[in-house]
C-alpha cells in the first residue's frame, strides 16, 4: 500500500524521516511521498531524508521560525492560517498513485499536536482517499501541559481522521536511556510495525506471491469505520542460507521441507505473542471492532493453515466478527506477526491521561485566577507608600 506521509512537528518529521530510511534500505516503496511541516526552522533543518522542497515552514508571521513552545492552540491556529502553503507541498504529490495519507505527530507538543488535526480536516475535505493519523502520546514524566495537550489533541485528531493509530511513548520509554537515544529506538519500533502492516499490500517484482495476499483494500477496510487503533508485534529469527533456509522454527530443516504442523503451531503462537504482548497503545483487546493479521517472512515459513488458526484465535480473543488475515512473503531472516486492532474502546491508558489532563487544566485555571491577585500583592508595598513612575 502506498502512502503519502506528512510529518507534523518535530516528532512527526523525525518518524517520517525514519520511514524513508527504512524504505531506502529495504526498497519496500511504501512512502510514495513525504512532507514535513513545522513552525520551528531548526527542526526542519535537522531532518535527513525528507526532500528540502517538501519541508514547509509555517507560522513565519506568527513565530518567525522559532516554534510554538508547546502551545497547541497556537499550533492549530498557525496551521489554519497556513493551510494553503501546506496544500502547495501536497500538490506536488501524485495523489492518484497514493492509497492513503498518513499524518504523523507527537500529541504532547504544540505544532504537531495542534496542527495535525487541522490538516486532517483539510485533506479530508479535498481528497477521497483515506486520511489516517499516527499520534504519539507523551511519557507521563513529561508533565501536566504535555498531558493536557495530548488529551485535547487526541479528542480532535480521532474525530478528524479516518482512523488514528496510537503509539504510547510511556509504555516504550526505557529507563536509563537518554531521551534522544530512547526516541531513536522507539521510532525504530514504530517504523518496524507500520512497514510490515502497510508493506503487506505492496507486491514487489521478484518477490513471491503470497498464498493468501493482504491487499490494500483489506488494510483500508480494517481501518474503515474509524476510531482508535493499536498494533501488536512478535518476531522470531530464522536463518537464511544460500540455496536454502535453515530455521530455528524446525530445528534446522531445510526451508523447502519445513514441517507443516510445526510451522502452523509456530505461527499460531507468534500471533498470540503479538496480541497479548506489548501493544503500541496498551488496551483490552476484548471488544475490538475489526482486526487484521499479517504474517511476514520467507514464504516457506508461512502457511495458510497457520494464518487461519491465528485468525480464528483472534476472533475468539477480540470477540470481533471482522478479522482479516494474510501473508507478506519477503526474504528476511525472520518471521513476524503484526496484529492491527482497529476500533479499540477499552483503553484505561486514555482514561488515565484524561484524568491527569483535567487535573492539570484545573490547576492552570486556579493559577490563572490567582495570578492577578498574587502579582498585585507582590508589587504593592504594604502601606502603599511608594508611587510608580507613571
Ligand atoms: P512539536 O514540534 O511542537 O509538534 O512537538 P514535538 O514533536 O517536539 O514533541 C511532541 C511530543 O512528541 C513530545 O512531548 C514527546 O512525547 C514526543 N516526541 C518528541 N520527539 C519524539 C520522537 O522522536 N519520537 C517519539 N516517539 N516521540 C517524540
């Protein structure tokens, strides 16, 4: 499936940049076009792969290239005011060759948090292809304003996109890692999952044709209906050898002669691991509206029966009647299961985020209400003996 990706704000730009790096390295051809939008000039200059002509600096009149400083209302306003400039960059995308837009943003900051939902609204009015979002939730340790920004952006971004894929930094931050190092690693995890999901619908020349192909329409149908999505992932190494495949799956059998029952069992347990392990947004899988299962790896390790069993298990686990599945043959020394859970509703993490956001908002309101009084008390001398200059 071919995507036009728009990275909004710093996190958004960096993640799209990372996607391009993956595309260049693997030749997967998922990113048909990439655009970065930011109100901070320095962030745009820090990107490596997104072509310079596709980097759009917005808000020059308002903030002069310095960013919005985590003010997402200002981020939204600047996006509104500059939507024509963004559209100009989107105009250079051959949209007839694109299956969907993906707008990527960190929801805790300012530019992307405020701007991404504005852009989604705009693109949906103009184009008929779906507009998806990838929204990143901030870590809990980032503080009240980031949580409040994320909670407000989340509400808006879900409403304005055809589906919002969510990634929660909080459940992925590794203790002991520097913030930059940890983002680097997290961005790699995001791209790894999405590259398999969206790469599945993209048949490349020279690759095996899948036994039961996942095509773009299945991805689109799983995401259709909107709401919030999370992604599960599990991977197992297999060894690629010249002339054949040696596998830990089957204890060293040659690829061509893999034991079917063993392969089937391994696929089923990979699907379980992916679903019950760490999701991009932690949630209860029961109650998921639609799901898609993609099995990627050398074709001799993929079989229809395994995928069917995985699908049936997913139906039971999610209670969904709309579980699609298929394979994505590729010559990598691993077998991966990606599970897209679309339309999840039981997400305690979001409820907690909202509670903390409301506390932060109340606190901000209190401070605001007391500010004038406090300043007056500070500036005035007790007996009112001093006089201001003018
Ligand atoms: P903006 O430039 O004003 O849109 O704000 P940023 O994108 O810098 O930050 C928004 C939020 O995104 C932060 O609060 C972090 O939670 C998150 N963030 C920033 N950089 C990265 C990154 O490289 N990867 C990930 N996963 N999250 C990031």
